C-alpha cells in the first residue's frame, strides 16, 4: 500500500483505531485499542519519503528506544510497516503536556519536573539517540494513582527519521509553526547537532514552564529565528523575581547560543541542579515569621501578704453567694458560666474575633474554600467568609510538601483545617503543618422526616 493520508481504521486483528488525537507534517497519532492485551495504545503513523530511507532509520531508532524501558520515556510496544509508512505502537499517556499548563510552575514542582526530564534525556543520549524535536508539546505530565506526577517524553528518536523540520516551521504567509520556538541556532545554520542541541530545546521548555511564555518570540518566523540567533530573550529573573537566582542562571545556561557554553550533558546538568541553592533573592526574602511564644504570665501569688488577703476575700465571697438556708443564690448562672469557659478548639471561618483570641494555639477551622493563592514558597487557601487577604490557611513549602495540584482541589469544598493561629502583617493565618491536616468535611445527612 502506498503512503496515504487516509485515516487508519484497524491493523490486522489486534489494533482497532478509535480516533485521531494529533497530527502534524510528519504524520498522525491515533488512539487505538489493543485487542490482544486489552489496553489502550497510541499509534503514530510516520509518512515515508518513497525511497524507504526515513522508514529504515525510524525502525533502527524505534528498536533502540524500545530497549530503553525508562520510566520517563514513552514505551514502544510494537512497530509495523504499512506501504511506505511506519506505524509505531506506543503506550497511551493520559495527562497534559507543557503547552496545556494554565500558569507558571512553582519552584518546588519545577525542580522535580526538571530532574525527571534530564533523567530521560540522559538515558536516551547514553543509547546514542538525539531527539532533535524536543518541545513543550512533546513533554507530558502523567498523573499517578498516588496523586503525584510523572514526566513522559514523547517521540524520542523518531524525529531524526523524519524530514528536516526547517522548511516545515513556516507556511506561505510566514506564520510561525511547529517547533521553531525550541530549535537550536545550529539547526537553523545547518550545522552538526549533538546532545547539546537537545539541551537547548529542553532549556526553552524549562523557561516556558517557569514563566508560561516562550523565551524566543516574534510576529513572524524570521523574527523568531533572529531571536534565537541573537540570543534575545527576557531574563528569567525579570519575569519570576521570586525564583532563586541560581535556578535562573542554571536555566539560561541551557539556551546559550554557543553549544560550548551549555551544560556538556544531561547528567552534568542534573548534578548541578541538585547543588543549586534555593534561597530566594535577598530583596524579596519576605519569610512570614512564626508567632512569638506566649510570654509567661506574672504570678499574682508571689507574696504571702497577697495570699492572706486573697483568703479573706474568698471567705467573704463564699458567704455572700449562699442564702440563709444554705442554697446557692446563683446556681444556674454559675453552671452556664463554667460551661462557657470550657476551652474550644473548633471554630467556623466566620468567627474571626474568637480565632484571633486563640493566637499561638492549635485549633480547627471549618469553612468553605474560596480561592488558592501563592507568594514565593508560600501557598494559601482562603475561606469564602473571610475578608481580603485574611483568615487564610498558610502552607510553607520550605517545611513540608504541599503540591499545588492537591491544594487547588479544595477550592469550592467545605473543609476541616487544623493548624496554629497566627497574625502576620495584619493577616489572620492558620499555619498548616502537613497535607493530612486539611480534609474535606463529610457530607451532612439530612435529618429524617418525622412520621
């Protein structure tokens, strides 16, 4: 069968195609069901060039890639020829790619993300595979059952077998297309490429992950190419002043115009990442301090004179509250007063004055979360009944792990939150020590109707 753009419907008696999920100049990707192993797979159809050179190279590299079996690289299950085309069967990843992120990554999330990307790239480079088409759309974040995430790099090694992408990066109108945003200068200059070319492209993705914008931009493809060649980008620290300067320098080294100024390898870059200081810039190091310890109260009973005076006062009061028949004159009122003085440890989010009175103590607040916010390493959940920038649950990522994707799940939910009451900069905070201290409130069961 000749190379064709017609959609694939089935492959023998094993794979049944459900639908096309992606397409590009080099081919299409389909979601299909593996009838033998009862699982969903992704099938990439790579168009041949008529002479078989692309297909032969793709088969060689798919074979190399299939032997890697790396947790951060998409797994190749099978590959078959269909006329002049190659059909590569790989694991189907459920998640989102970096292009689909709604905003910049927090620093702690990025550190784990970068580490996993470099581990995958290092494994491929060790096997002699250079990707040549790393971009935000080729890096996915897959959700794990534990709630954590796992990086998956797609199309590893397959881009090398496809036609050179340079002419595919612009259409007749000059509009910017494809991976031109992450191509290294040596690719535009038709110079030899190596693993440092992949590092450049990965650096562009790192920059985008931290800023939600591409480092090299322009209205036309010519403008974007010029930005790459002139190394014209906005410093990372200008867009994210909360990021430690060491991380900014580390990322910007990836996108150096001269390959000799980039990290020599993915493993070397990963080693440097571990050694980076994570202290915020001095000008922005506004760490919310813990509330001062409660000062010990001065004892009123530090004098024997006062002790005798107190005994006399107690005797007079004791006589005053009894009637002639020995009954308490204010019995019921005394009982109510005693009950009111019992220590409370649970409050609703509306009880601001009562919560303030518990400054420094561990309490539980019940309320509905209205919004999520961030300030450097600090994250907040605000109750819907609270005033602006007040009555917030406070999470410090320097002391414990508080993933953003877990915290945002509480928005709109009624929760029970346990923590230490604190007031900082006129803000009422509840400092939460661990993720387990915030739980969704159980659904209230309505009382049964009376018969």
